[in-house]
C-alpha cells in the first residue's frame, strides 16, 4: 500500500465530500479506518489521521509520521 497516495486520497475525500468531512470532524480515526478499508488499532490509525489533519491545515505535517505509517502496512 502506497501510504502517501492513501493519505492524499483521504485528504481529497475530506475536502470534497461534506459527509466525509463531517464524519472526519466527529471521529477522524473511525473515518480514516473506513476509508482505508483496513482494521487497525486506533493508535496506529491515529498516526494517519494526524498526517491528514496536518495536510488539511496547509502543512505537510511531521514527515516522520510517513515512515512510521509505512511500517504498519509493510512498506
């Protein structure tokens, strides 16, 4: 799984779908987990949500998160 592409896909969905954006605001971990289609522990999905939130706020976020998240998917 290309985690950078998956994060970009999630960011696009949050930006362009008001229902996804509302769900992401209410429960980002559950929303991201649903979008990636992989059942992971909440703390691991939280790393992805942190990166998505950073991109949504205009920053690239902590680049170290990408390498941590890649490890979750064997990448």
